[in-house]
C-alpha cells in the first residue's frame, strides 16, 4: 500500500474503565472496561483511515500474543504495519485509564518497549524502504511525544526528516516538555492543549490564543492549541492568529480526543482546506468523538 502519511510513535492496547458517575481518588463504582487498539500514533492513524487516507505505522510491537493480535486488528482496519519493528524480547505496550463523568481521573502509559526500541523504529527512513538521508521523506509525518527526548532531538537534527511536514503531539501533559527538542524545526507544527502549552512555556495561560501566540514567538513555526470546550486557536509564524469555537456536546469519553482533533486537521489540510476550515472541521471531529458518535 502506497503511504499517504507516516504515523510514528505508540501503538498499543488501550485498557479503559469508564463510569457515568463522578469519580474521585479511591472511588469504587460500577462501569465498563474495554480493551481497544490505541496509542497516539495508532489513534491518529485510525482517524486518518476514516478520512480515506493510507497511513503507515512506524512503531515497536512485541512478538507476543498481544502484539500479534494488535497487528491483526490494525490490518483489519486497513493500517499498514509492514514497517513496524517487531521485537522478540520486548512486550507489547499498554495504556490504562479511568474516566468518569467528570473527565479523566487517572492514566498510566506503559510505553517502555517503544522507548527501548529507540531508533530501530525509524530504520525504514534510512535504509531506502521509505527514504534515506540523501533522499529524505517529503510527505506528512505525524510524530508523538512517547519517543524519548534523546530520539526526538536526533529526529530534529536528522537529514532524513529535513523535508518532512512534521505534525507533532506531546502524548500527555507529563511528556509535553519532550517536544522542546523539536521546537526549532523549520517544518514543525505542534498540536497541544492549553495545559501542555503552559508546560512548554513554563507559565499558565488564560486562553488558547495567548498560548498559541507565545509558542510561536518562542520559536515554534506553527501551533494549534485546544482548551476543552473553550475557544481553540491556530498560529503560524508570519500570519494572523485564527480561532474557532468547539461544538457543544455531551462528553462520554476523553481518551483519544486530542489525537482525533490532530488527525482530522491533517486530513482536511491534505484535502486542500484553508486554515479556518481545517480548524473548524477538526473541532467538529473531536466533538463527535467525545460525544461517542465516532467508532472506537
């Protein structure tokens, strides 16, 4: 399958416990527990596929039963895992989260195998299967912050990524600072929420527009900042800032919403949408997702 976009980062199993009740630390209440394919790169790829694109996954997946099942599920959805690094000794990664009516309560991302695989996941971009340093990949690359800071730094300086349209997500607020290694890349676009923007800039922001402006003034070429149900913003160096309002919906889930927003924005821009249209459609896609109107 000829690729439309590369998705580099975490591909794992999401184990999500959801309850319709408000929760606090120590709550023990009825709910539903699901296990579905997840991880930032996987979530982005699944959404891109729903928009008719052909994403290729560059990641680490174990050769255990969980990994074989995950690869089979990816293939069923039309995702290309042919270039994934399959490790004999590293287990397939997993993410676990608890969600209540009041949002995400807690989550743990066990992406240790992805981190341990390091640059082995990037080999197809150097050995000629997808690109080389002399003939770098020139398409869109969705990159997530589950990679180590050291590897992200090497990517930022690598000739293999010099021609790529880099679209970057932090994976979580706890990993937001890893993106600093890519902040000076001349072809990078950051997709962050307001909290993550604050961590990157070592401050707190009142709104997404202020956060986007600060990120760009600090050296990021382009930044999209969301703020839950509040106004979202996009700022590109040398252009006016734009904003849009998310649709009002009943929230039924939150894990993966940011990945859906990013993927939908990429898909609409690849289809030729202007900045305002792409932002508006991305917010609609994320709203549909959190409302439960998009398949898991």
